[in-house]
């Protein structure tokens, strides 16, 4: 994670907004990246973005992709039009815990409550304990429900933070099927906060649409190769549900004012009908 985004001089850092209930993995990501900073749970990604726009929060921690589930479609559609800027990235390891009310033994559990994505990631546990899976609206919400019911037969899959916030006990840690389950987050703010040009470890996120002509994408991306710019991610997806309208999200090493990347962006611009830089920020140390 890059250093925490500093507040304006003389002010106190405001909350970090996230989508989900208190104790969600997004909440855990906020607390891990910015220890001691207040967090603000929001019902939707749009609400988290609005909280930053309205000044209720200084930053928003927005999940953008998961190593198992892939990209988060809401962010691809909301962030470009949000007016917010990517100022950092954070990788949060997803460590699912089996949570129950105090006094529960694993053998007491009959029903397992969690979000559908999390449920698909704990199939071995469900088979081992012969549990009845019950889908809930999110992981932290499942923990809240189990705490409210107070029944030993009901358990939740959620984070250790959700256990702490809801007074539940951890019956078993790291019950996920895949040990590499990790979610990547964009840290977003009202104003850009990019590192200076030439600083090592900078990366840039770009959104673009190429012209509908033969080899347009090939030519648009050629400038990155000829100028020695490393691409770390490129992804295409339909725009507004039209098969003929494809948008690309591109992430590269460097700052837009670095000579090589500036030339590559100029070439990309020439072959594109639209281009937007969503942010330049320091690469997370998680990338190694």
C-alpha cells in the first residue's frame, strides 16, 4: 500500500467509505491500509462514491478485482463517471472464518450463512461438516444475523473483524478452499494525488475506446512496446450492453508525464475515440 493520503493542513483525517456492513472485508481493508482511521459502511458502491463527493468521507476503498472471482463489474461502470481519482491500491488477503455464538462447538452447526461468492469458496468445509448453505446479502451481514439469532445451529462465514464487532467466536480460521484468495482495491479521492514524474514504483490506470477500424487495438498498443512501457493489466468489456462498443481498462508502469509513457499515450490517443486517465499512484508493495 502507498503511504496514507494526507489530510489538508490543520485538519483531521476524515473517514474512509466502503461498500458493505461493518466487519466486511472492505472494512478490514480500510483498517489495514489506514490504521486508526474511521471507516464508513455504505449500502452500495454508488453510496460510497457519493460519500466522498459530498465530503462525508475523504476516501473510498473500492474493490475492483478478486483473484478467484475476477473483476467487480460495478466499479468498471461507476468509477469512470464518478469524478473521483485513483490515489492508491491495496491488496487484502481474504481469510474466511467460521463464526458462531459463544459456547458453540463445530459439531453443533447445521446451517451456514454467508454471501454467495464466499459460499462458493468454502465448498470443502460444507461437505466436511454436511452443512446446509444459506445465502445472505453479504458476509458481515451474515455475522450480524447469526449474532442476533443466538442459535448454536447457525454459523457464518465472514472475517475475523466481523467476529470481533458482533461478539461471535471463531470456530475455525482460514476455511477457504484456495489459499491465494485476494481482493484488490482502488483507493479513490476527490482530488488526484499522484507521485511526481520519474518516481520509481508509479503506475497509471487508463480507460479508452479504440476506433472501429482494422488493427486499431494493435496500433494503439504498439506505442507501449516501442517506448518500453510495461503493461500490467489490460481488460475489455462491453459498453452499455452493445457488442460493437468495447471499452478497455489498461494499467501500466510509469507516470503520464514520463517521456516514454507520454509518447505511448499520445499514440493511444490517436487511435482512440475516448481516453481517460483514472489516476496515477504508487504501486502496492504486495506486488513484490
